[in-house]
C-alpha cells in the first residue's frame, strides 16, 4: 500500500529545509517491519508544493509503526512543523493488476 501526503512549504522557507527533516525521519521509519521505501517529489511549476509517498507491505504494518511511535521520529516531525503544512491524501492499496504498454517493465 502507499500512504501519500501533500506538503506545502510556508513562505520564507525552502523545500530543501523540509527534505532534510524528511530524510532523517524516513531513515528511522524505514527500519519498521513492512516499510518498503519512501519518495519525495516537487510539483512541476510549484516548487513549494511536494508530495511524499511511503510504501508499505500492508496497512497493518503502517498502523503498527504508528502505534509503536518512536520519539525521535516525533521530534523530527515537530521540528519541521513550523515551516510546512502537511495534508494527508490517504492510503492507497496496490493495484491487483497493472496494465502497461508492450515492452515496458
């Protein structure tokens, strides 16, 4: 499953500031059982808008990580809070099947 957030950088701050905190938090989160990676993308034409995507084996794995919340992760997230607005776009199940053009992997 994928868990997706929209991140808006507040005026006077930069996406790079958030990316620093995001990398530090992601390194800790990715140690949790079932974590399959994270990505951070900048929106085309809107450099202060990002999308963060975390991939998990299942919703149960992500919920377990949240339940066993690491204070270090919470501290990193709180340190970034003053200069970003984060909106959850929700959790999305992996598709049961994927259609791709011939020759694409």
